[in-house]
């Protein structure tokens, strides 16, 4: 009877173990299955720098990208990829199982942060996008509009096309220009494209935010008198890429360059160039819309970057002798 009782207890224990094992297997399979096998929607998910696996699992569960945060945590531990998970932005889908989600978080960011600088021309932006996103430069240049590629830091999907990136830049540009700014342009007597062209000159000519409104005002003074603007940056734009300097903006502009036959040449042709020569930042655009009023007609920066103004050519020449020679 005692042996029979022992066998019964062992049998019951085995059954319990089997039930627990089967239950655990069912829980494991269910917890790590896709949250929704039919949902193919791409969802942005961010892993913050320094986040623990438990925190990541909790965030994934909250966004309904996994069924079980505990199951995901155990999965990562069993796979031994805890240290491989990266901080950044990812594109995940609810039809991924937990293992696929975990692996995806080790493959690098799906979005790339790209920064473009004030005063870059479209070719410089094209090079940056080619380096960071692999977008062919010629493809971007087919769609990019000089002046409208607003300089900023952008989060761009790795698979983004050239047209999508151009649209992103232009959308940001349009968001920066307020209704009040547009109204001010309408009252100025210039078209928005003309003001933007002037802003691109101000961007290249100015060194800091304090200089730019004064420079813009001086350029408008010259336009009113039908003087040539004589902005060296327009010659740099015409000359283009300089292989020896490895720059799109040469430091060396000579008298012969002032004779170049181009509608961008503000030494040869009075008025504004036919379009922007760079992509100005908000400060330069604002300066072109709200210029400082003065009687000055000339300006120069000395060797320390300090700007000096003059009302007459004689005063300007005196500044040249004093600060540049």
C-alpha cells in the first residue's frame, strides 16, 4: 500500500510538472508571438541612451509592439544580445515576433540625424546627404531649390528618397516663415524670391546676427540707387568648386573674376542676382525682411571679424587702408 501511495504521488507530481511545462510553453509561445500578425504598419520606436532592457520592454509593450514585457526580457537574455541593442530611432511593426523585434534593435537606427549649415549651397547639402544617407548627389540636385533647403538638424528615414528629403526641407522652411513675415515682404515692394536672394547674400556676407540687419539695409540702399551690389560671395558662387581648396567658396577672388559674364555677377550687373546663392538661416532671412535703416552705403570686416561702415567711397577707402592693409 505504501509503494502504491508513493507511485501515486510521483504520478501526480509528474502530471503537475507536465501541466506547468505545457502551460509555460503556451505562455512563452503566446507572449513572444506577434502582437498583431495582420498589422504591417510601420511604427517609430525610440530607444533612449542608457535605458535598461526592462525599460525598453515596458515601452515596447505600451506601444503594443510586443505581447509580454517579461517574455521579451527573457528572450533578450537568452539570445545574449543585451549589449548589442542600440540607442536611436527604429521602424518596427506589430506583425513582428519578439525575437525579430529584439534583433531589429541591434541593426542600427532606421532614422539618421543629418545637420546642414547656414549658407551652404545645394551642392554641399547634396554631398552631406550622399555621405549620410547614400542619396545620389545628382538625384537630390534635380529637385532641390537653392535658398529653400532650410539649414537645420533633421531626422530622416534611411530609405528616404531625394524628393522626400527636399519636401522635408521645404516643409521646415515654410513653417519658419510666419504670416507677419510674408506680409512684411508684400509691403516691401520686392517679391519673396527677391528677398530670399538678398537673404542668401546676407548669410554669406554676415559674420554674426548683429551684422546682418545692417548689411541687409546697406544692400537695399544700393538697390534704391541702382548701384551694383558688388558682393564677392556672388563671384564665389559663380566660380563653384575649387579642387585645390576643396571648397565651394574660394577665398581668392580677383579683378578678372569681376568680369565674369553671369547674371549672378553683382559687379557686372546692377540689382539682385537671378536667384539665391546659398540657403540662408532664419537670422539672415529675418534681416532681409526687417533690415536696419541707415545712410551707410559700404561695409567691410576687419581681420578680427569686426564690421565697419561708411557713407561715402572716401570713408570706405579710408576703412580699407586702416583695417585691411
